[in-house]
C-alpha cells in the first residue's frame, strides 16, 4: 500500500487527551490515538502503560474523566458498551469475556441474538456461528459445545468470532495471539488482512514485535498513561527505538543499595527442576540468606505460577523445593508455611488481606498461636506486637485498629509484609509487590524489601516492570513462555536486554 | 467461574440430526456431545427415577389409597401453587439472585385481593378484579425488590429479607390478622372447576411451567438471563443492560407469586396473612434439587418442576402413613443434602471425563 493512498483513507477514530483516574492511580494521563479505516494500528507499551484502560474507554466500558473522542468526524461519548458496539467498535478482551455456561453459538451472539419477536432463531444462530468459525479456520469447533469446556485457545477463537459477528468498522484486539500457536496466528493474520481490505480498521495489541512487523501498519507507543510516539511505521522502526520509547522514564525510583553480593551466606531456598504441566518446566535456582532474586517476564509467562508452586498452592508435576536443606512435600501450603515460606500474592486485595478487619488482625493472622492461651487470644499482646511492627514499617495512618480497606495500596502492602515479618519468615515470595502502589510510596516498599533481606531473609520478587526487577534484585531470572531463558547477576543485564529476551526470544 | 458441570445450561437438548450438519465434527467432538447430552437428560432422568421410587414407596405403604386418580390429582393440586412460585424462583436464581420474600408476597397478594373493597368491586364489575389485584401487588413487590437490588445495590439476600418482613407485616395490617373469606362465587367456581377431569389449578401450573421453559430456553430474554447470572461483567461488555434485566427477573418472580396467590385464594377460598409461610424455603429447595445452580448461570425449569413434584409426593406419602410433619421436615432436609452431594459427585466425574 502506497503512503499517499493511506493518507487518503478516512480518519476513523481521533482520541485526544484522554485521562482516566482510578482511586490512587492515574491510569491514563493524556492519551492521543488516531486510527484510519483499513489499517492495522499497533499499540505498544509495557505492562501498566495504560493499554488495557485505553481499550476499555474505547469499548465504552470505562468513561474517561477528560478528553475527546471523535468517531468518523463527529464528537461522541461512549457511555456504555452498547454505544460502542452500535457505532461499530468491537473488542476482543484479553481476560476472556465469555459466559462459561453458554454454548459457543450462544456466546458469539450474546447481546445481539438472532431472534424474531423475542424468540430465538436457533438454527440460524448455529449456522451463522459455524460460518464465522470456519472463516477463522476453526470449523471443527462445535457450536453447541459449552464454552467453559473449551481450551483457552478455543475460547480465544470464540471471542474473535464474536467480534466479527458485529457489523464492525473497528476491531480492538488485546493480545489476540497470546493463546494461539504459530499456525493459528497465521490464520488470524489472514483474517485481519481480509478485514482491512474491506476497510475495517484493527487496533492490535501485542508484546511480540515480530508479529507487529508482520501485520502492523502504524505503531503508537504508550508509557505511564501517555502517548509518547505515534505514526511510527510498523516495519521501518528499529527494535531498539521502540524499546527505548517504551522504557524511557521520567519518574525515577530510588532503589536501595544492595550489600556486596552475599555469595558466602547459606543457601536457604533451593528449587530444583521444578515443573508444572503446561505452565513451566525445569526451573532451578537458589536463594541465599540476604539475597533478592528477581523473576522477570511477561504476564502469562509463568512467573506467578512458579511462585505459587514453590509455595505449594499448586502441586508441582516434577522437581523439588528445599528450605534449609529440608525437602518440602509438593502441593502442601502447610508444609511451606511451616518451613518458613511466606507469599505476598499478586491480588493483594482478594488473596492477601482481610479488607474489613483491623490492621493488627491482618498482621497477626498468620501467627495466631503465639498470642493464644488455651484458645483465648491475648488481644493486648496482639495489638502491642502489631503496633511495634507497623511503626517500624511506617504504616500510615498510624493506629492499628482501623480497617485495612482504608489504607492506600502501599500501606496495605506494608501490612502484608509485616505479617510475614512477625512469623519470622526464612523465605519471602513477593508477587508484584508494587502493584497499585503509588509512585511515591514505591521507593519505601523497595527499601523495606531490602531491609528484610539484610535481616537474613531470602527474597524472591516477581514483577512485570523490568526496571523494578533489575533495581531491586541481586540476581535475575528471565522467564519466557514457561522457560528460564536467562540467569545472572542484576548488574550484568539491562532493561533493553531483558525486554529483548522476553519479546524476541534472543539477546540482541 | 462456574464450570462445575458439563451439562448444557438448559435442557434444550439438540436433536441428534444436527450433528452431521456440523460437517467437520471430529470423532471426539461428537463423542463428547453425546456425553454432554447424556448427562443433561441423565440428570432429569435421575429426578424422574427418584420420583418413581417415591411413588413405589407410596404404593407399598399405602396401597390403593395412594395409587388412585384422586390422590394423584391431590398431589398435583398441592404442587401447583408452590410450583408456580418455584418457576419464578428458577428465573431469579439462574440470573444470579435469590428471592426470600416469595411467601410474604403471596400472603400480601392474597390479602390485598380479598379485602372487602376488592371483593365489592369484583362483584360489581367482574371476578377478574381479584386476579388483577393479586397480579399487580405481586409484580409491584417484585419490582421494588428488583429496583433495590440493581439500582440501590442492596444485596439480594438483604433486599428480599426486608421485603419478607414488611410484606407480611403489611398483610397483617390490612387483614387485621383475620382470615378473609371469599364471597365472589364466580371467582371460586372458575378456579375450582375441572377441564376434562383436570383441575384448573393444575392447568395453570402446567401453563406457567411451559411458558417459563419457552422464555428461559427459547427467547433472547432467557439467553441473557444465563449470561447475567453466569458472568455479569461479560454480559455488560456484550451490551446487555444488566440492571434492567435484573429488575425484570424480580418482577417475574413477583408476578408468579401473584399467580400463586390467586390459586391459593381459590383453593382455600380465603385470603390470609399466614398464606405462603415458608414458601421461600420450599421453592429454593425444589429449584436446587432440580439442578439449578445457586450461584447463577445455570437453570432448568424441567428440573424445578420435578423437584416440586418430589417434595409434594413425599409430603403426600407421609400424610398417607400418618407421619408427623416434623418427621417430614427431617426427611426433606436429608433429601436436599443427598441431592446436592450426588450432583457434586456427578459433576466431578463428568468434568474429569471431558477434559
């Protein structure tokens, strides 16, 4: 396609200065996006750059606080999903938005069922669903099958068929290739080419640069909720330039100085050949007392699963976990906790905290036996201990009787850390320790993690933010699609190299 | 996410003739289809078998007294009122909610439609005034429930618990705790009649069940009910107005309660604030043993009807054998637990079978 020809194409979507704030987080901070009819427009950005929020604004699922959206030359407000769908914007979400209990055909036409006078036209629905699946190269998926019984890749295809089932002018695809194999990705690309030839625009989000080169026309890069570059040619822009745009940061965090590499201290945690079917394989590493080991990689690469398996929340299919020379029973959280492993999970609010309970109860919940006499809790001692810890970690506002819900993200994380401190943990597993934590409070959390390590705790940190892993950890493991592709001291590797490893699979 | 069962969400089993049309269906695919189909029918079949066993026990213990046309009609007549309520309850539970106020709404509707004023109006104009009054009161209460739940964001359990208390209280105030006798003979004559030997009440129950089945399994409204109950966020993103849909679901239960009130008034020729006591428990029990998931997203009208018949037959067998209602209550509890345990086992087995 000639450049001039593309210039001629209709400007379909014109977003200017989109701002969206959630409590404590400014997810979008002035995003601009132009999409033309018939193009594949790629959105690039690190995790947390605001891509998902942006497409939810575009889908009518979030209402922006500021900014304007022009659709085909006319200013619009996308008040709800229906408004977006009615204008011809359909979205394939990353977290699958399907109803498990309904059939494939029912999911595809959910919300715009084929019906007459409220009665469903069932055979027509099935035929249309079948045609859509065939178009996607998946005629073998039975349209009467319940979606919940399909594997993830099959569900992804159903999501796509659903987007195609609307009379659409713009399809937003959030990492559509994540659950697909090579062959399926090529079929997807063919479908995208057919669509764009008909004048449909595609907004394509992916972490895989090679895909963007293959299918994309233009690239817009987001970073920290802002558009940092737009109108880049997808094929002509160097990888190094794209990565520089994605990583160049205005806000610098302060990472605490690590002590000289503690190579002589005792090995506390030893993971040997750990594997979990279909998630990750052959993961081996050691963590010494006082050491912080970081796991870097994309969401879905298997990092969280590795932590959860070490913790016993998932049962390893191969390999062993050893703490202080003692081998742990696989798949037993109790054994892990008894051996002194603590986990601060990614979903702090749903998995880690009792939100409506007081701060002190959240701190003591894992060490209850220490405060009980004949089954009765000594609440005075409980409070005193918790207060001491909360003060030493500088949990604000002070006072251990207020519910954890009223604390900011950073202070909630401190409460989780305090809980494991009280238990005298030997090993601390931290999954995304600064998720939902204010930029300002992050440095505090980093300092806290480091001080825990200096007390002799072995720390493993998982984070989607490469800079965080590199700044915090002594040693870094890079995980790509369930395999450890790199291991080494943090100072020997930089952000570009890590991103290169996780995105292209080969060091530049 | 509820993936506890591989059975289809509704009993609309596909005609086998559809399978070849799929064309590229792999052997495993069609094998799985049969499995799924089998387990859906199998589940309802299990309920039918349970019902037959109960009947067997009835015949064995009470003989002729149980196995008579008269007794069968008695059971069906008894099942009709609670059956209509249970059909409504199936909708709201499938849609991810619960309604504890059904019994109280039945009471209020029965009282409101039999006040002196209403009855005088009915005698002046037409007996259907009583019917309309009951339906309006029932639907109105349901609407209030629905609005509280979806726009007031009150948890369904609490919103309908409040309705339970206040609707029955209002019924007591209106009736001054007195039983109101129905004088409108045309009304009672109509509803207590038989059509070719089948009581009108039973016919109404059958109609409500059939309409309920069609709405749940063959209309966009029903389809969206499964989506709203199974994954409300996905439903919202698909462009469904989840809140309005929820209001409609509670209004449907309310309407069913209104219908049940009319039937109850006709059967007993009274309106009373004590009508419908504990209907909420009977209805929920019938819905759950029928196979509808309490967490929403899965529901079956056929299962609910079978559940109602099982409980009513059980009650009849106990009465025939002069066993106290206390023994009956214990048995009912045991049956609920057994049914749910059995369902979980079956679900676990079919899950491992399909993956």
